C-alpha cells in the first residue's frame, strides 16, 4: 500500500511540472524567411537550441512578431517576459499584447511583439526577446529562453514632421527647414572643396602606386575578409538560411586567395598578344554569323505550332504560351514562343531571328536552348520555339515579391555563372547578362537565355545615348559603355549587377541616375550600394566584379569557386 502511495506522489509531482510548446507558425515564418515551415523553440518541453541561436531578420514591411505557446498536460506555469532593443533612435519601445508576468495558458494561444521603426535611420536593430519559465524539477529554478531578431528599419523622408505652431502662427518646422537648407548649401560647398583635394591626392597616389595595384588589391581583400569574419550563426535544422545570414569565419574564402588568370582586354573583333607572345583567345558574338546556317535543323512546319495566350507583349514583340507537336512524339508539348506582330518591319524580324537563335547548337543545363523555328511562309513573322519554364521570366518572378533567402540567392548566382563559364569556354560572349534574360523553373532552377525582344519588353532597361543603338546602359561594364569593348570580364561586371537585382527582388539599378550621366558617375567610382539584406560576402563578390580595370576583376571560374565555398559553409547550418 505504501508503495502505491509513493507512485501517486511521483505522478502528482510530474503533473505539476507542466511541459511547454513555443513556436512560430508557418504563415509567420513565410513572411520572415520565405519558407512555409513552423519554427519550434520548445517542443513538448524540449528546447531547440539551434532555433534559439538563429537570428531571424525582420523585413521592413513586417512590424508584428507573433508567437504561439501552450502549457501542456493541463497544468499551467508562470512566466516572465521582456524585450530589449539595441537602438532606440531607430526603433520605438516594443509593445507586447500580454503582460510581462503571468501564467502560460493551457490552451493554444498567440502573443505578439510590435516593432515600430521611428523612420529616423536606415539600419538593423538587434532585438532580444527573453522568456523565463520553470522547466526543471524545482519551481525556483527558471529556464531562460532568448529569441533573437534583427529588425530592418528604413529612414522615412518627410518634408515636414509633426510641427508646433508658435504664438506668431509660423510653423517651427518651416523655419528650421529653411535654416537647414542654408546649412546644406554651406556643407556642400565645403564638401566640394574637400573632394577636389581628395581627388588630387588620389590621382597622385594612383600614379605613384600604379605598378603595385595588384598587391594593394590583395591586401585590401584580406583586410575586408578579416573585418567581416567571426559572425557564425547556428541555424535551425528545418530552416533555410536567412537573407542576412553569414557563413561564419570559415566561409570567408577571399577572392584574393584564388589564383588569378589574366583577363583578355581585346575587343570582340581583335586578337591581342600576351607578354609571353602567345595570342589571347578571340571571343565572338553569338548574334553574328550566318542565320540561315544556324536555322538548319531548326525549321519546323507552321502546322506543328498552335499559339495559345499572350504572356508578354511589347510594342511589336509577343511572347506566347503555345503547343508544339514534334514529329517524333505522339502528344503536343507545352512551349514558349517569341515572335513579332504582322506589322513589324524587316529589321525587327531580322533582329528577332539573330538574337532568338544566338544559343542554337549549344547544350548546357543552365542555358535555355532553341527547340525550333517557324520561318514559313516568308511573308509571315518568324516564330522561335523554346522549352516552357514553369515560373517564367526571372525578373518578373522576382518582382512578384518572391522572397529569397541567402542560399537561394547564391544558387541563382551560381547557375548563371555556370552558364557563362560554358559560353566562355566556347569563346562566346553573352553581352546582356541580366535577370530579364533568364527564366526560372520550380525549385528555383535558373537558365540563361538569349536577349531576343528584351529591348521591346523591358524598354526601361535599355537606352540610346545619341548613337542610335539601344543598349543596357546600367548593366554594361565601364569599357563596354565608353568604348564598346566586350570581353569575359564585361560579362562578369553584368553578372554582378544581376546578383544585385536578385538581392533587391528585381529593382532597377542606378534608378536615381540619368542614363546619360551613368558613364561619368562610374568613372568617378560610384557603384551600386549594398542591399540592406545582402551578406558582406556576397557584396564583396559584387564589388570586385565592378572594378574599373577589366584585368582586376575575378574570372567566372573564380567566382564559381568563391560562391561554392560560401554555399558549402551555409549548408553546415541549414
């Protein structure tokens, strides 16, 4: 009998030790990380240390964090809850919808923390949410759970804030605004003088150290490497890397550690000679050449193609969803067709053909190849047939607010690099590397495409600078923009802009700069700014793609090595 009593006491003690569930629901995780999966901090009383060690980034458009919890087995437990922030100038005092002390409910419930930015600064604010609960055999011993967040705040530009009206009826803010305008003019004048002095010193230093630039660049790279190291984060096993997650110390594979191979500086029509006397390889433009010869083996009867709905439409260009009946298959295949209108000119039809079949005869997993071409009857517009991509154009996909995490950004960049590596190995240049010239399938499988119809479908991306040539001004390397020189290094520059597009979900590069001023701005050293959610490691790769001297840019294969290493270290935590 006494033994039975002991069992009863033990059972009562165990029931008094209530277990806890604490997690973020999949819908809220989708907003934060772009994946539909629950993020568990405590599951059935077991603490997930990996999740607690992972700093989740809170994007600017999200200002409410929601957590769900429940005391299990019908027994409640007391709690203490607090929120700390690192920068009160950028972030207001967080607001909880529950008291800081109380009891964890026995029914599944939600509680929230509101993070409201002040609009004064553009920065990232560290947020720590601390929950203390008794999860041991002694109610006096508390288990501390610290949940980490990093809130992104953006500066809000306002002409006038909430102003006070003085006794004379004049807005105080207006007076201060006029005063601040005067201060701005004075500051700009001083800054202009300062910049002239700095430019003179920089010019002198550049001339004196011109021969030592490669070594200086290598030392700068290694210094940059050390400055961004030491930020290892433990990611939960069931989550993908956050948009600002760093690979940690070991992932800092510096580009300066990769063996440099000389970048050719020849144009597409000339062959240069190295210091050893051997000629540099001559790269060609795949748009050039005999179109009729390229069409050999691609021509298909117009009866095999059935146009369905229009997916994209420009002034004269059309992109269709269509059905194609190959002669060797019993059922039609869903395809994408590029064509022009009946009213299009002969020049427009000729450009469609030369650019639409520029990748014909090439075979690579990251290149979108041509299936066929309908060119009969001659008086009808030509139709170029491509395999259909489930998610369509990459730029449109990104602009649909498809949130990407770091691993996905790296994956996209690597796939485009692999396509470029293949082209360069065939001594071909793309000359228009951009998200608008890529397509994406399920699981973020990306293929680099031709540039047919891109000028018509994305007119804001192309500009004519008085030379009657519509070019992707803000994607071009400096030497391509000013001297129309194209090399593999120019494709590398454009790839850096593409990666910036991916990080910003398809934003327009240099959106505030007039196309006619872009070359002067680039010569002054201005480059695209680091996106607020971009890891230092990725931005480092971008910035070296935009080095003014083509020979100092990393090669495509070096970038592949760098990003592959970075991705491998990310995988250790994901």
